């Protein structure tokens, strides 16, 4: 069941890619594109949150930690410090 949740999370990024890569090239009117963009965004959000509900709290915490700006910043600072020490 957890694999289904991970697949849903992964699939939730496809509407974003479709908006950026496919939608501008479709031979439809601007009005139709304007209506399609929010529909795709809502679909992406539904798929993402449904997948997150399926994978559970532990996986959600790991995912949140992976995209935590403070953790990324600390990791970058450590890497820069190590690089500086190795260049001395």
C-alpha cells in the first residue's frame, strides 16, 4: 500500500510538467489553456496529498525533512566548510 502512495506522489508532479512542457504547445485557445491550468494544479495537489495520506506519518516526516530549508542550509554550510578546510 505504501508503494501506491509513493507512486501517487511521483505522479503528482506530472501535471506540473504538463503545464510547463505540453500545455504551451497544444493547439487550443488561450481561454481553454486558462481553464486547464487550475484543473491540472488541483489534480496535482489531490494526488500529492492522497499519496501522502497513504504512505503515512513516518514517510511524510522524512519527506518534510528532505525539503526542510534549514536542514538543506546546514548541509550546504557543512559542505562549504569541509571544502574550505581541504583547500588549505
